C-alpha cells in the first residue's frame, strides 16, 4: 500500500542519507552536477556536447567516459582569468592524455606532472617543458636526470636525499634546475584522510614545525646547481573552505620571513596547491574560481603585510576542479535486483557493465556520486537505488544512493556525472576488465581521445609460461 506522504515514509522504507531528497521528477538533471552543455532532450535522452548518449553508446559501446571539451576548456580559462596574477598549473594526475595536455597549453595554463609517464604524455603533446612542473615523493636519480635534461620548468623537492640527487643530476648535465620545496604546514583539511596532505603524519613534504623545512631551504640554497624559487604547500583535495588555505599561507609565509631574516634571501614564489572541490551530489557547494582567487589573494596580502614581506608570485594547481565536472560515464544496465532487508525494506540494486575498475573512488574514499537515466524518459515514480558494478567485490559500488525511475530495466543507459578526475587515471584491469575509452564531444561531434582496451592489450604484457 502506498503511504499518503510518499513511498519513502512507508514502514520499513529505505530513506538514504539525510541530504538526499526524493525528486519531483526523476528524469530531471541537477545542473550544477553536470558539464555546461549537458541536458535532456524531449525524449529523455541525455545530450552532452551536442551528442545524444544513446547514439554515442551505439557507436562506441559502454562503459565509456564522455568528456565535454567545451566545458573542460571553459573551466581551464576560468581559472586562468580569475587567477591572472598567478601561474596556474593543471594537475595532470586528475586526468591526462595527449589531447588534454594540448588543450591545457592552448588555454595558457602550465602543467603539473608527477611521474615519468605523465611527463612523457606532456612532451609527446608538444607542451613547452618550461611550462611543466614535476612532483613526487620518491624520485629516482635516472628520473631526475631525465627531468633536468628535458628542461622542466620547476621540480618540487620532497626529501633531503632528493635534494642531493637533483643537485647531482643537474651538475652532471651542466644545468641549473629551478626548485620549490614542498612543506607541510600542519593543517588538518576537512576531507578524507587519504586525500588530506598537509598534516604532519604523512609521506609528503618537509615539516615546518620540526624545522626540516627550513633545513631543506638552506640545503637547496647551498647547492651550486639548484635555484630556489620558493615554497610549495598543498593541504588536500575536495576542499570547499578557504580557512585551511589561510592557516597554511600564514605558516608558509612565516617560513619565507625566517629565510629572509636568517639566510638573507627573499623567496620570490609560493605555491598554495590545489584541492578545490567540485559538486558530486546536491550536498556539495563549490566556490567559483573568481571567489577563490579573491579570497586567497586577500589572505596572502594580509599575511605579507603582517610579516613585512613583498607578496611573492603565486601559483595554484587545480585538477579536479577543471576535469571533474567536464566528464561523465555512461553505462548499460545489466540486471535490476530488488533485495529485501530486515524490517521489510527493499533496496534496488542496479548492476551496470563497469564498476570499480573504471571508478574506484566509491570503494577507496567512500565517495558519493549521482546518476540519471540517460536513454529515455520515464513516467514511473522514483525508487531509491544503488548502482553497482560487475566485479567480484561486495564493495563494487558506483553510486551508493540515488533516485532512479522505478521502471529502470536491463538495457537502459545510466550516466554518472563528475567522473573526470581520478576515474580514468585510477582505472584498473581488475577481473581482467578492459578499461573504457575516453570520448570527447563538442558541437555535435564525438571523437576518441583514448581508445577502449582490447583483449590483445590485456595479453600484450603476458609473456606466457
């Protein structure tokens, strides 16, 4: 029997998290979760970049990552324009391929890399090495030699042994390498433990509190073939509150002041990192780049005045905030299974043809996502569903809780927004799954940026018995 206040109020009904509200129309999109061109047409098809996803699925199959090129470029420009007085480094770890590296260069951004593979992609795309930064907490001597030889604009050093290695590599090549020292400011960012990176007890950077950061500054200054540009701080990821940046800037600039007073050098640059959050669900309310720029600049200027410092040249590293909302993932439903729970409640499991091999974030970070029916319009009332993958893990969940039309059925298309950051980057071949393609859409045209893996790819590194 239907409860007079709605199905969710009936005895034993599942209600989902407190922030999730039953929609009036389960077909409707929540605009701020999707890329700018995404909309539903009259038949209920989800259209992105002028391409209807049923047409895209028919041509390229599913699962597939769908990248809205115009949206990606617009977000990159928005950061470049809002932070016009900064160097804006796109964090390639969010998502990188040669086409995206080219877009970043065309939009006037720098590119942050953190592995030989990411550097290879940047160089293959023709990115000016002087516009590339290089991160990492465990850089080998051969790796550093390659970085220096390529002419990378700056290396962010992360340990004392790395300072020695980099100095040796630069000396061997007869080069002078620009360096930034990564410091941990002791800030507890309000985010998941695994993506909070400025507290003391973790692998990145030199502690300001312990004095290691000051010692690292001294050692870089003493190294003949290293040129110290400044300090780098990154407090974490998926952050909405600028108060963390305020505390970090205060502590990092205090170290600038100490270097000026005790070592006689005024460092010209400071990097505040990235970690700017995006909207994965209706509970998220990210700030626009212009607001972030105004708040962060005001923070730095205030602290510089208090310390009697000239404002250093600033840089930031947005990755998720550019790539994340620009991409969605489209799946095909394989099974729909109502599961009866204790108390009479029913959870509807919607199984799709992907899962944790193409989006590990739900299993890894307990991340929340939304989704929508992407290939038709439904008149059925909404049901609370859990979208799950096809892998042999109970934790293989794509969307923990979302309302879908009650007639969702095998063969339907379901699309998940906000999958541009870390989904393809962290994709795997778990259960020997084939990683999906990345399809760029723009002005009604779809083109492959990264092709779907094949079984030949899967076997290419298997040398046999």
